[in-house]
């Protein structure tokens, strides 16, 4: 359960008696605690706003709504638990751009573990398979799982393209896309 834990921002100059309207350090201390609380209490909102900032910084397309960001219990790529907390770790939720160059657009993102996102980087399926071959033990397994993950997400992207066409065929493909999307959120997808 998530329990509300009021933040306790401290300014190096003013201590806990914040003067946010006049002191930048007070405001910075407040914002730091606010964002920390957001990561814990409203992880989708935190991921959404971080992604928007990153997109602006890197000049990437962005059209996500908060409702597009679904934080699963288990990482859909690696099968490890997703842990919501103030501190970032390998198990923290992280917003993957399935095809990095497309940016943070609807249908091109999935919440996975921080570890999965770091390992994936900007690698494509072939790159991930190559890494799996070059690695041993757990790392090999991780890269193999990431290659599977990316392969099925690319399949879903293809289905979404078909769903965008007019008429009954488009509507049928849209149903398939919705089904796959729900299935891929879960880590128990058969491998
Ligand atoms: Zn201050």
C-alpha cells in the first residue's frame, strides 16, 4: 500500500520555513521533495512529466496523455517486479520508446523496468540478439528476453498500422491491437 508521507523540504538558507516566492533554494527544495513524492504516489504522472521534459530537451515528438502510461506490477520485458518508490533502482518503472527515433508518441511507449530500459538502450532486435550471443548467464537471458519483448512490440505496431485503415478491416485489426496491448502489459505472456 502507498501511504502518504508529507514531504519535509529544507532550504540551506531558510531551513524548513520555506520562502518559495523569494528564495530559489527554497523553491528547489520544495520541488525536489514534491517530485520524489510524485514518483511514489503517482508514478504514471511522474513518468509522463519526465518524458515530456526529455522530449522537449532532445527535440523528440511527444503526444502522450497520462492515461497512456500504464505502470505494470511486473516488467513486461524481464519479468522482474516493478517497485514504486521514491528512490530510483533497477526495478523502478521506466518509459521505453519502443522505436527510440519515433519519440514519446502513443503506441510507441511501454513501461518496463529501469534495468530493462538501460540494457535495451537504442538497440534493435538484431542488436539485442547479438548481445545475447556475446553474453553469458543472466545477461544472456536478459538480452534474449529484451529481443522477444521488442519483437512482439514491433508486431503490435504493425497491427496498429493495419487498424488505422478505414472500414471493417480496420475495426477488426483494432480489436486485435487492443487484445495484444493488454496481453503485452503482462509479463506472463508465453515465450
Ligand atoms: Zn530559502
